[in-house]
C-alpha cells in the first residue's frame, strides 16, 4: 500500500496533509540532538514528545538522535534554521520530514517482524530562490534514492517502533506558485476566485527565514525575470527580540515558536507579556520596534516589485510572517502608496502552501490516471 501526503517544510513549522485534506499535522520546526532524555513521567501526547533516531544517507552525518518539535523547543541547545541555510542543503528539513512521515506511518502501515515498511507519494516544495538555482532536482534525488530509517526512542506509545520509509514519487514545487494554485482552485480542482485569472498578481510569501515574491502573469505563469526570493523573514527579528528581552529582563524565551505564541496569544493577559519572577511584564515595545523595521523592509520589496512590473493588479500577503506583520504593513501602506494589499485568514496563512501541494499531487495523479483509492490499497 501507499500513502499520499503533502508537506510544507516551513521555517517555523512542518505543515502537512496526510492521506487527504481533512487530516493535517503541525510540528514546530525545532530539533535538538539528544541520545537519551531523563523522564519523571512520560508525556501523554506523542506529538509533544517526539524523540527519534534517524539513519538516512540523505543526511550529512547519516545517523543521529534528536528531539523534534515541541519537545525540542524546551531544550536550551535546540537548533532552528538560520538565513544562511538553504532547505535543499540542510539536514534539519530532512529530520523534520522523516519524523513526520514516521509518526504517520505507525498509524497506517502494518508492522512485520518489528519493522514498519512505509511507502509514500510526497508533494513538497522549496523557496523561489532555491528553485531558481536548480536545487529542486537535487533535493528530489537526495530524498528518493536514499535509505531512510526512523526509530522512536522515548516517545509515548511509540517507543521502540522502527519505520523504513521509501518514496514512490516526489513532487518538488515552488512555494510562491503553489499559493496561486490554492487561491484559484477548489479541492476538486475546479476554478475559484475567477477574478484572479488573466491578471498579473504578486504573491508575497513572508516566512521565517525568507520572503518569496512570486509574480504570476496574466497567463497564470511565474514571471521568471522579476519574481524573486530574498533571505529575509521574521526569524532574524525574532532572535533580536529574544536577545533584547534577555538583556532587559534577564528572561530567556526558549525558542522562536514560544515567541510566536506570546505575540499571537488570544488572551490579552498573555499577549505581548512574559512572567518574570511571577510578575507580568509587557515586551510589546521591544516587539513593535523590531517588527516595524522588518515591515519597512518588506514594504520596500513590494514597492520594488510594483516598480518593475507596473501592471500588477493586487498583492496577496501570505505565510506565517504576514500574520505577524499585518498591522505594521497596513499602517505603512496607508501613509504611503496605498497599494491593494490583501491578507489571507490566519488559517490560510498557515495551511495554504501545504494544501496547494496536496491539490497539485491530486492533479498529478489524475494526469497519470492514478486513483488515490486504488493506489492506497494496492500491495
């Protein structure tokens, strides 16, 4: 049997659809090397306590033991991606991807002789600047030709399970164009938002480490000349905030994910606040200062795009960074060019790219005459 999945390896988190568009998974993109861990009481939810050993020829070191996601964010020595790293070259996206698939596999593939053999059709993607450098083919080959084994270590209910992962097919898409696919197609592939078809639009995907600025032409193609990606996103500014908060309050925000939760918390008692020695302390001034600087950089990029391609009709701001920067970008725009900027919903800002990858996978299978139902049950 085979599983069909789409995985958006975001700089902030893995967002994926597993098997269909109803079953989704979200894991913060944080890892920490950990051969063992001390436990007083095992966590209840496996997703909150992912601890794995991964052996894969796609990794530079071939083998390593890691905590992943929420558990890793609690470790002081955790690793989050940095702007100088390309997704196609880094080990961390591979660790995140394989852990996600192994977690899915234990629930959907049979175990024989202590081993779970899992086969996947994967639809994923890379940022615009990496695809322009021709890294999609390299990334696909690295994943498809390698041998992958994930062993769960001290993970609740999964400890000791071993998963072998192989890929029947891998689609490596471009993140910016994928967003256009999601904006203009329904789940069944039919057209929606017809007013976007036949017009030049800018899709500004603001991520953790990069911003993809994809210009989609009236012919529904990526403008190869003027579409661009820059190594600038919210993560560097998050790191500045974390550093300034420590300098001022001697309080350590353990990860970017923790900071995002502080910024986006729906509880006004918690939003923009930390608790120092049991006392509630506002860090909004530090947050505003840093994010306003980034918003000005992002707005300059939007202006450059409109200057280069004057017939852009409107610009969509997507990605987790757009959610964080919306109030700052909107304020700058109101006092400047007043461009027709559109922002998607909070849910779409997180899930749009992963959902697009799944739609593209469905279109690919349809073009090959492959039925998901038939392939999923084929042995």
